[in-house]
């Protein structure tokens, strides 16, 4: 049986489930509001919520998409007993999670968030070109008009930044110096690009798309500032084999068998690695390039 861990109404999950139903594969989907208890029956461990239940041994593969596996932890009145039982329950939960992650899987909850700074270091070790970058709390050494600013964290979306309003942090070119210091920030060399590349990686195979964002002022620095009136041209693309081999080395080093990677091809012909998104949306890339990645995932599971 396939175990799917995802958020409610997550579009990509629904597309893969459609294929699983068509392939007549057994699966159970964990929803974001489910809380499980760990129980035993006939010497077997099983998890039970108000909505569903499954034996640990019955799970053959796991797809971690979003959210998390929530497990109820019992509390005890005696403080000493409660501290002891917290430790016991921790190790029992750890056993359940590690057992599930040892199964055939796509993505894992335990490394769904990765450190961009460490990823960039590993990318360089894997032989990928990375634009020069540094951390600073001022703009004294920033080259104006040639440096961009990006978030250190992986998620640039600010939920509820104002009443009924979310915000997103875009990549921005630095055009003037700041007079005062600020929180440590990620600065990176701005690459004069020919086009951008989004690559979806799945179990050693790369599926890439070229994004021609450089000719539109709105999308030139960050293609996520979508121009819906005149969208960027996107086409299937094949990276050179030596770049795909280095991607494979990087992803294996990071213990990731699935994820989206961003590259820039500069006008001099080099491919610069930018970042990895371990979860990321891929349906757009899949539909535009006719890769059928939702089917590929369902078949692998």
C-alpha cells in the first residue's frame, strides 16, 4: 500500500491520485488535520486516527508531498513520569517515522526543509558553477546594479503580512546603498542571462524547461513576477550530460531523490546553479513540456 502525506486540496497530490486510481494501486492519504495514535495488534504496529488507520508493515512506498505526520502524545499528571514517558514516546515516534522513510519513497519529511547556504556549498563541491555570493549586514561592499538580494530561507511567502493579505519576497537588483545596518542578508552576483532553466529531478533523471524571461522587464530579474498579458516563452530543454551528472551527485549528497532545481544559462555559455526546492510545483513544467510527471510519480510509487 502507498502512503501519501500531503495538505488538503493540494492540486499536485490530486493529479497523482487520479493516476493511482487509474492504475488501481492501493493507497492511503494522510490529511493535514489528522492526528494518529500509535497502537499494536497481534505484535504489529499500526497507526490510527479518527479518519483512517494502517499497519506499518503494510506500507510499501511513501510519497511525502506537504504537511507532516502528526502523532498524539499522551500526558501524565506526575512531572517525573511525564518527562520519562515523553522520552519513551519520542523514540517510538522516531521508530515509526524512520521505518516509513526506509521504505521506497519520493521525498522525506525529515529533509523537506534544506539550508540554502549549505546547498550552495555542496553544489560547488559537486562541480556546479555558482554565482559569487556573500552575507552582510550593510551594503558597503555591494556592487550597485550588479548584485541581487535573495532570501536566506527557502520560503519567500509571508502569510498574513496584513489583513487578508499575503506577501512574497522577490529577487531584486540593488541600485543604491543603505545608510544603516540591517539583519544579515544574502547578496549574490547578478548573472547576465541568456535564459533560465527549471529542472525537475526524479530518481536520477532530469526533466528540464527553458524559460525566456530576460526580454521582459517585469520578469528579467525574477520570472515569478509573471506577465499574464504576455507570458514568457517556455520550451522543453535538455541540459548537457555533464551538468545532469553533477545534479545527480548533488541530489544524492543531499539525500534527495526528488526536487526542482533552478539554473541560469549565461550569454557566455556557462550554466549557473541557483537553488533546490525539495517540494516545489512541477505541474506547469510537466504540462508545457508534455513530461507527464504526475504519471511518472504514480508509476514509481
